[in-house]
C-alpha cells in the first residue's frame, strides 16, 4: 500500500478573501496565520509518524509550508513543478464574484467544461488533470509502499481526490480543501485508490 498525504499550503494574504491565486499571479508567501498553520501541521504529522518523503509545488506558499513540516520531521523537500496551481489567466487576484461580473461567459464555460480555459488563455482543468495524474503515477512508482506528503494547491489536490474517486470533472467544485487541511489517499499494488480522509483541519484548532 502506498499512501499520499495531501496537504494544502497554509494561508496567504489572499486566502481569507478567497482571491484566486494561481501559477501566473503574485506568488505570495505565507501570512502570519499561514506560518502558524504550517507549524501546527508539522506538529500533527510528527505525532502521526510514518511520513517518509515530502514533495511540494515550487510556489512559495507551498515551499514554505513543506519546509516547515520537513524540518520538523527531519526530511528533505523535493520540488515537482507539475504540482503547481493552475494558471488562471486574467482571473488572477480576483474573487469569483468579480470574475462573474467581468467575465460571465468565460466563467460559465469554465465551470461547464474542463476543456475551457480561464480568460486570457489560462490553463484548462483538463491540462491540470493530465500533469497531476502524471505526478501521481511517478510518485507511486518512486515511493512504492511508502507514505509521502504532497504539498500543493486546491486544483491539483482536488484533482487527485477526484481521480481516486473516479468521479466526473464537476466534482472538483463540490469538495472543500481548506488551507493547511490534510486529505489522505491510499493505493494498492494495482493502483486502486481509496480516499481515507478529506479536508481534515482538526490539527489547526
């Protein structure tokens, strides 16, 4: 059994306002609350035990979260570029309410189809799915039988969970993956996945 523990990065200044923060935006650092969340998560994972490797998105908020955990666990961090968040094009920095006001047709198309890009030639969710699935397959091959912490963003983490459930693309918009939350997916030898937990935030309270 190979287990991926999925950790969303801690809060940034954009998180409380639910502003879109993709891979072509400002690449914000963790806020003070986000750093506190990272430390709390590190403590919880140290208590849990069993993490054998830490892999992260290259984006600053994820690297800072991953480093906090890895330092606590005595592990090194490996960066995988394909764990980055989606490119949201012209929507970067906006709330979805602002996107709906300024780009209503583009938003409706994006919500309806994984093949539709955000305004400004951003990345489609189908493209995010392809690279996320490739990361998953590489992790399962490299860390067979191990437990790996994967530090990433809403888009890739929801995608990993959706693929594990064999759920249709609209499921992406029906699950919560909060800042610094933990979700767990296990895979048996033939790749069959089981979602063990989703959006656990108990360690933050």
